[in-house]
């Protein structure tokens, strides 16, 4: 039931103090023509309403959430504590630098840490999400080519295993996407790449995720970035998930010029439900002068705001989602130099443990000897033999209080379930989840109908997903509802 349907005229929770400033009349043309619809409820009913909504959803605090490529790790509560300190919440973005030295220090230390983790020389904290970071990085690459008088470079190479945001960001940045198919092993086809690049002076660059969305680390990565550089292109690293490599391998050392990170994945700040997120972008020295926004820089023994010489402008107002940055820095400092590689080590171990146990009954796409932070199950065989699809398995998981893995992605695997357990899950949780997966496989063969009808224990049962996508109902119609 919507909050508007629970509303009763005259009920309310407001106890506003008397107005202590001059009341200004709003001109006739600025007045509303119709009544403003606000729910009117008692505080207790409102509180129950939101608690009820919370119970209907599933988050990391409710149970296992192996949503591949999304890194749904646990977000330590101390991050929240740091982000709620008054020195961070009570400041104004236009305050002079000498009054916000602490905030500048957070920006500086975060930038330094991210540079060290990725092998970049500069970071901007402005972008508000991963896709926003991709867009920023591509604008940097574009600015670089234009500054070199290289106006023909408009083509960007994106492998078929890329996250959907990659080609979308490229098109937004005014580039033309060239798709390069993967090898049967799920890696970049180096020969095809060479064919596309050889002597091609229209290549702006390459966008790549490594390890890729199938959880595979490309052993040819140096060769790949060399091919791009030798035709004059730039290499962009999609580092939304650094969970497999942080503390072990650095995009900068792999030959990448530019990278974005999702603080709201790898660096344990909350995500889902629309943000706020943070997608900082790092680059090497030759791109630094185009960086957007301002950064914290040391000047005469204090920190000050500094703008890049040929900055491409503002990607977002002020300093990005600053409190997300505070959370991420807290996480980085809590883990420290030893904890960061340990976290990725455990993430990779957990993924491999699950993959090995599940491979007794489930086909693993590309069948890697070891995976990185995630792996992809291919439900194609079950679908053919029993009619039970990846979708049915996902729905069956819901009845077992497990959030399904990412489904039908990467597109190169038709019945894909992409699982990423993350480092924060215990062996017991993994064992329970493995048991559920194996049980669902059994049900697929003994009683497929049960899975076609799942879920049955959730607030809403099987949805018409096509209908929801094609005819979404996104707003509440007061006229219709009042009839
Ligand atoms: C999540 C993700 C993105 C996009 O990040 P948003 O913050 O959702 O925009 C891009 N690439 C990869 C590989 C991702 O996993």
C-alpha cells in the first residue's frame, strides 16, 4: 500500500517552530493551481510504513547477495560514523580553503591512496558514478587527441564482454564504437585487435575491464595495451570492480592511461537504490592537465584548491559526492597496506571456492582453472534438458533468501548467472548458498514446474518482466486513484 493510500486528511507529524523571518508573498504567476498532494500520517504509522518497505527488500544486511560485477560487500559501520562527523557534514562548499583543511586533507589522502592502488599520477573525485567516470575518462582522451591536433581519432574499441555502460559512455562522448569479439576462452582476440588497429589513425583508444566480466584476467594485457599505443590510441581501464586485484596488480602497470573506480563497489560505500555513488577517475601525467574540477594541493605548508591548466571543466558541482569519499578513505585506512591485498585475496578465494563446489553440477562458462573475483555459470544445459532457465534458478534463490547473481550477462553467455561472493562472506554462508544452488539443480530435474512458479514466499511472486519494462508505471495518478 502506498503512503498516499494510507494518508488521512488532518493527520500529521509536523511540529514546526514559529517562523522567525520575514514572510514574503509569492506572486500570482508563481502559485500552484492545484492542491499540493502530501501524505498526512501520524508519526508511528509513517515509521511503520518505512519499516514495512525495508522488510520487503533484500540488502547485504539481510543475507547473501552474490550480484556479479556489483561487489555487494558489507559496508563497515565505522565508515558511516566517519561520514557523520560534524566537521564533514557542517561545511559549505564555498568555504575558503583555510577553514576546511580537514576536508582538503581527506581529498588529498584519498587521491594519493587511489594513485598508489592503481598506478596513476592524478585522480579527480568529481564523477558521481562508474558510468559518469567512464564519460569523464573518455573526454580526457578526446581532449588529449584534440590538443595534439589529432582530430580524426573518433573510434573506440570495446570488447563484446564489456559492461553495457562502456559503449553508452563512448557514444555520449561523441565516439564511434568498434566491437571486437572475444576468443572462445572469453579473452580479447589479440589477432583481431591487431587487424583493427594496424596503421589505423582513427583509433581514439580502447576500453577494457581486466579481469573481465567473466572473472578472467587477460594474460595478454601488456600486448593489448601496446597494440593500442602503437597505433596512437589511449587505453581506458574500467576499474568499477578492483576487488580481484587491489594490492596485487595495477592498471597503470598494465599499460592503461586512464581509469575509473567505483568507490561504491570496491571501497565499501553503500550502493543500490540510486546513490549517491562516486566514480573517481585517475590518469597518467600526460592527461593530468585536462582533469575536471579542483583538487587539493599543497601550497606554502597548507592545502589549497587547485585547477588543472587546461581543465575540461566541471563534471559535477564542487567536489563530487564528498561524504562517499570520506567513507572510502575510512575503509582504505582501516584496511591499510596489509588489509587491502588481503581483502582481494579473500574475494578471489571465495569465488574460487564457490566455483569449484558448484562445478560438480553447473557448467562454468569458459571453464577457467581459476577465476578472479567472480565467475559465470552457464545454465544452458539445464535449460535444454529440463526447461529450467537461468531466470528460474534466480527466482528459486529468492525463496531461499539469497539475492540472485547477475543474470543474462555477459551477453556472450546465453543462460548466464554471474556470481560474485566478495571477501566479506564466511565459509558457512558460502556453504549454505552452495547447498541451495545444488538443491535447485536437483529440483530442476525432479520438479521443474516448481521453479517455473518460483518465487512463492516473496511480497510479490513471478512478475511480468516484459510488461514491467515495456509499460512501466512510474507515477501515482491522483485523479484515477480518487475515483
Ligand atoms: C558497475 C559497473 C559500471 C557502472 O557503474 P555505475 O556506478 O553503475 O555507473 C561500469 N563497469 C563495470 C565493469 C561495472 O561493474
